[in-house]
C-alpha cells in the first residue's frame, strides 16, 4: 500500500486483526496433529482483547518512537464498537496492538512484524 498515512488507526487495527489471527491460526495448525482438535479453542487464547493488551503492555518499553505513536493514536481513537467481555481500557489497548500489527504489515516491516507476532504467541505474559 503506497500511502498508509491516510488510513485511520482503526483501519490499521482492522488489517492487524486479520494478520494476527492468520498468524495464530497457522501456528495452531503447525502444532496440532490430532483430528479431534478444536482449532478455534486453541487459537482463542491468543486472539482476544485481554491477551493482546498483555502483549502490548509487555512490549511497550521496546517499541520505537514511530511504533509508540501508532499505538497512542490507536488507543485514543474513538470507535463505535465496544468489547463484549472486556473493559474499555483492555479493548483500547487490544485495538492499539492490532493497529501496530497492521502498521508493520502495511509498511512492509516484515522482520519486526514477525518478531512481535512471535512474542504474541508466548503464553507467559
């Protein structure tokens, strides 16, 4: 994409959600060999607002200034949507995490994107 500066933080989060979910699902498929596995249940522990908030909080000190700006703008964006099972702060931080993923993907920063996606799959947060 040529000019992502025209995209809103929520648009970045929209893309980031898709990228993060696809990454998690791929890793679940790589790790699960049983035909009886419920793939959705295996993935949902990583693809939820609480986990995404925890990952973002763990990463915050290691973000570049540019990444921090994306996170800040996304956290402060006004969305018409609200999380069904999480408080507003958790939802905003999860949206910020997704925006960061979307930003890294759309700016073709693949090594950094992969680094953060790998960290998002760590259970200990």
